[in-house]
């Protein structure tokens, strides 16, 4: 999940596929609650978000699911899950959206459209931070991925800083030690790191995020020895040096389906990013990470369950509640 980049649909997936749903039965320690949080002010908030998300993603579900999930991840790692990644820059402030790790994010229009729909039905009630958390969940469910209960009650932040985003978002070049610290800084564990990295089973990545592993890994014009030689050869055909526009699937052959393919490729030394390879090749990771636990010949249930649980924990990072922050009228700017 680091940088690289209806109703009819939901009904069809419910009938054809088994979707694993994980319940959070009580309000959590951060002050968030389940759907009842909005009570009479917006009693059908989840239904409204789900329906609108399904309509908007109907013809491009997998790529947008990857983008929206990544957007939620990048939001939560900077100032917590407060929707600050959605704020536009101004002449006085360069916002998170324009930080280098976020320049390939997309799907802003999806969040704006869902917010607009909620403003029609429940004006001034639902935060952009809650909308982003719900849309990310619903987008993943659309492509047969896991679903999970999203505790609600986040309020929107008023500050968005590009420099903070550059400092705090885990990067694809990071080693295991750095990644472990990135996650510890937001009270997530090494297990959360391994589980949330599984989001790389969907979506695409720009060549520039990993070509150092192909052409100049140690500064001597060499490839990363931890990457399978055949995979290096395949990627070189797609990604010439200094390519800034081409993208490749992060989980080739399975990038449109949320499954355990990412972990299978890791065990074959075919993780795309240095941050991926670090989970299986770094000596420091050996005592902490076992990606094989998420691989199954019969069911993705273990991975789905773990992913849902980690997403709930991630969604709790630094949330604003009560009278903190605000409920933005438009997600791209503060009130």
C-alpha cells in the first residue's frame, strides 16, 4: 500500500461470491462507533455510500479500488485519519495532495461525488474522513475482497502539509527497519505491516518506484539480488531506465482480484518494491513476519480476516472526534 499509484454490482457479488465481514461489536477506545453514530441525522449513511460508490466504480472497479485504498492509507499515516489528504493546496500552503508520495494518487472525484450525494440527503453531517474510510472498504468489497465494519465518528482536520506527508508515508524504497518504525510511530505492529502490504495484490505501480532494483541497486549498475532473475528480465522489458510514465501490475495476472497472490509472489522472490522484498529477505524480518500464513490452496479467509482487522486498527489512527476538527462542506477545502 505504499506509493507505486450499483446496487446491481453489489447484488451480483453477494450472490456469486462469499464476502467475509468482520464485526467490531463495541465503540472503540478512540471514540468511534458503528453506523449508529449518525443516528437520526443520517441513518442510511452506509447504504448511500455503498450505492454511490458502486455506481461510480461500475466500469473500472479494480484500478479505482486500489487507488482509493491507497488514498485512505496515505491519509491515515499523516495526522491520522482526518481527511487531510483530500485538501487542495493554496497559494499560502502546499498540501499533502501535492507531496511526492501523493502525486500519483487518483480517485478524488469519487470522494467528491459521494460527499455531494450525502450533502443532498444529510447536509453538514458526515465527515470526509468517514467517507474515505467507507469508500475504501466498499471499493475492495466490489472486487470480491474482504469487507469489515467501519467504526464512524471521525471529524475532518484543518491542516494539510506536503512536508509532513513526505516524512511520514511509508515509501517503496524503505527497508524493513524503516518500515517497522513507520508503523510503530502510528501504533501499528509488524503484523499490521505484513497484512496491509497485501493490498499490493491489486493495482499498478509506476516504473520509477522500483527501477533502482533493476538497473542500479548498489550504485554499480546491478540488479537487486533478492529479486528473481527472470522477474528482473521481464520488468526490464517493460520499464527502461528513467521511465516516468509506464505502469505495471503489482501482482501480475491477479491485479484485478483481491486474493493471496501477492504473498505467493513474495515467496517466489517476485515482490515488486524493496519494501515488499524486505518482508521476506531482510534478516530483521525473519523473526517477525511469516507471509506463508496468508497463503492457502482452498480459501483466502485467513488473509481476509487479518486484513479487515488491520484496516480497522489503521482507521483508528489519530482520529479527531467530539468537537475536534470540523465537518467539511467540501472535501477539498476547509470550511
